């Protein structure tokens, strides 16, 4: 099987690569290394099944050739992370929407119809806090004219592109609404609370909780996530669908901070920061994010293998090894 992974040097992408190389599949990664890292690509150099192109999808000149080669496409390349989104909201809109369209056009141009797994996000649910977010719910984006919303808007546009190309060209597409994903190789540079807390706890520094810490998230280990993606891709011929992918254990950010401190046996304190100080500008956070996983479980046979504690313990051990 031939697998194309855009954003394959990123955090989730590199785990998708792991999964398919382990199955003996040929994997081609295209990544501009804007959030991905060369280390995530280099780890496979020398593997004859692996090919890497350091390229931006907006200008990659062999996009059609590579799309025609693939049996399955994971489109994971995107500008992600709250810090990056706030730094460069125009890049979010340009890259996320235009690159997705260019890729789908390339797929449509080949006579071959690979299964396409297209990365969307739980951010498309906006700031609804009713819990148990379902794929059939309306998507609500605030009327606030703040660049913070460029990310969910770009992902809603990607979903619309996916629907349009699936409809017009019969391409089998699955839209993945990723809920907070965590695990090995995730970096805290652009946001991403768990690696940040782990690093702070191991270093004995204060854990920086933004806002009152009562906002909640539901975290899923990436090694579970990629199993779900693989199984969903196998079913993409069932017709276009949007599916929540995550874990439904909900935890407040303050409790997360306490848990990380406890698991690390750390003496770190918790420091509250208002959003203005944290992000350098006013920020509208999502108060509650909790997925309904009914659809995911009805379409897949995978059960979560990693608890939040497992992932945190793994990350603590990883940071300790790196820092010696
Ligand atoms: N957060 C925090 N401290 C940090 C980084 C993030 O308290 O050092 C909070 C952030 O405000 C949000 C939650 O943790 O409420 C999750 O943030 P992340 O950027 O990981 O993901 P997202 O906001 O996209 O869910």
C-alpha cells in the first residue's frame, strides 16, 4: 500500500508514519518543517520504504504525481498551535485553506481515487460548552472579530472543501475532528498544554495555568489516535463523514496541572496567568471541550489503550532522558 502523509514530520504525522512503516507500507512524507521537525523525518532516513520531500504544499511541483501514486492520503499539514495562530493569522487562512484545496485538486486530477483522511479540529465546535459534542451539532463561530477564530474558520473551510470534492469527484473522504491529542514527540513551543506542564514540572518550575484553570479538555494519546485514523480510512468508501477522534475523559486544566506535579513527584508550584499575559493579547478560550465518541466507536473496533496517566508518565520519562 502507498501512503502519502502531508505534515508527516509533525507530531501526529510522524506517528501515522510509524504505523504504516510497521505494516510494511511505502510512505511518502511532504512537510515544510514549519511545525514539524527534521528529527521526525530523519529517524526514518535509510528505510527504503520511506521518502521525504521538504516542501510547501502550496508550491510543491510534484503534488499531482505523488497524489496519483497514493492509495491513501493523510492530509495533516496545517498551521497549528495557539501561539502560531495568534502570531500569524493570515498564514493560517492562506496555508490551511489553499493547501488543502491544492491537494484535493491534485487528487481529483488523477484517475485514481485514494482514500483521503482530512484533518479538521474540535475547534470547529467553537465555544459551545454543552459537553458531549456530536458530529451532527451545528457549528457556532463567535461574531467577535478576533484573529483567534481564523483557525476554526480555516478548518470549517477545509471540511467544506472535502465535502465539495467528495461530492463532485467521488473521492472517498473522512473528516477528522481531532480533540486534544498528546503523546511522545509533541512540543510545547506553540501552545500544547501537556508537554509544557511536563517540562515545567520536571524542571521544578511553576506550572503556568492560563485563566482560572476551570476550563476543561479531553486528551487522547496519539498512539490511540492513529489506530482510529487507520480504521476510519478503511471505511472511507462508506461515504463522506465527519468523525470526532479523541478520548472522552474530561479534566480541568487546574486538575491536569496537579496530576502532572503528582506523577512527576515535583515540588513545582502552580502559577495562574491571565490570558492577556499568557498570549500577549486578549484571548477567548474554550471553556469546555468534551467529545461524543458514539460515532467513532460505531465505526471502529479499537479501544483506547493509553490512559492520561500513562501518557504523562511516558512524557515525564522522555523529558528526564532528554535533560539527562
Ligand atoms: N494552557 C495553560 N497553560 C499553558 C498552555 C495552555 O493553562 O502553558 C491552557 C489553555 O489556555 C487552554 C488549555 O490549556 O485552556 C489547552 O491549551 P492547548 O493550547 O494545549 O490546546 P487548545 O486550547 O487548542 O485546546
